[in-house]
């Protein structure tokens, strides 16, 4: 295995976990669930796309800190 193959595998691993990286960056609630679903189901392109959508639509911790408590 040469350096080009190693770089390709590393890039593929980074791309595989893009939904989890989005959830981490946004600090969404339930980001640990995003990680586990990403790990086991993102090998299908449909699940990977759905996980990106979920990561972008979940509430963030920042959002909950500024909500009013009535």
C-alpha cells in the first residue's frame, strides 16, 4: 500500500463521519446518537444523507440556554 492509498482511505474515513462532525460543531443535543447511527448505518448513502439532515435540524445546546422558562 502506497501513500496515495493511505491518503485516500483517510479522506474516505473523514467523509464518512461528516454528519457526526456537523453535530459536534453545532453542539446538538443527542450528538452521541448521531455518532452511533453514523458508525453503523452511514455506509448506505441514504442513511448518510439523512444523518446530515438530522445533524443540521436538531436543537443545539446553545439554543436551549437562551430559551425562556415559564
